[in-house]
C-alpha cells in the first residue's frame, strides 16, 4: 500500500502531503486491525487450551482410577 501511495505522490495532481497523511492513516489502520485480530485469536486459543487441559485431566484421572 505504501509503495502505491508513494508512486501516486509523484504524479501530477496529487498532493504529497495528503498522500503522506493517508499513508500514515493506512499504517495506523493496519496496525489496529492486526492487533484486534491477534487479540481475538489469543482469546480463542486460550479457551481451546483450557478445554484440552480439562479433557486431559479427566482422561488421566480415569486412567489412574
């Protein structure tokens, strides 16, 4: 995205300052999206790990008894 915007900034009719501002906004949005996705994945993985742990404990108790 950044290289495409940088290329546009070199063309007539596009203001470099505006392109730079939009480029920064795009990077900020990309970072926010990645952070959000990582947090959702982390929650799902933590919940899955808890379920697997419970199953393992039940199985181990059953095998011991």
